C-alpha cells in the first residue's frame, strides 16, 4: 500500500484505518460524530480520500481542539449547577 492518500480515490473503512493509523472504534466514532464524512454503499462505508486529508489537516486539529474546550466548558457549567 502506498503512503499517499489520493484525494479522488474511494477507500473502505479498513483502508482508512490503515492510512490514518487509527483503531476500528476510532473510525466508527469519527463517522458517527460526522468528523469523517462517508457514504454507505451496500451496507459498508466508502470514504473519499479528500475527506481523510481534510481530517488530518491543521485546520481540522484546531476545530477539534475548539470543540473539545467548548464541550469541557459546557460540562463544567452543568456540574456547577448541580
């Protein structure tokens, strides 16, 4: 398997796991949360290479960090109200 993700190629979840070096549960979580967009074809997810590239870009990391801090703040506020 080449190490380059081709933007216009379609990958299975297993291939995406190998390229991104993540576990099966992580890829499921990314798909469920919508962080990694995919189409379901014949009961299996198909992921466009450009989506995997977008996921590992620095902008995506900043977005994930912002989301984490918003969620953390919201959780802390809920706990304070208890």
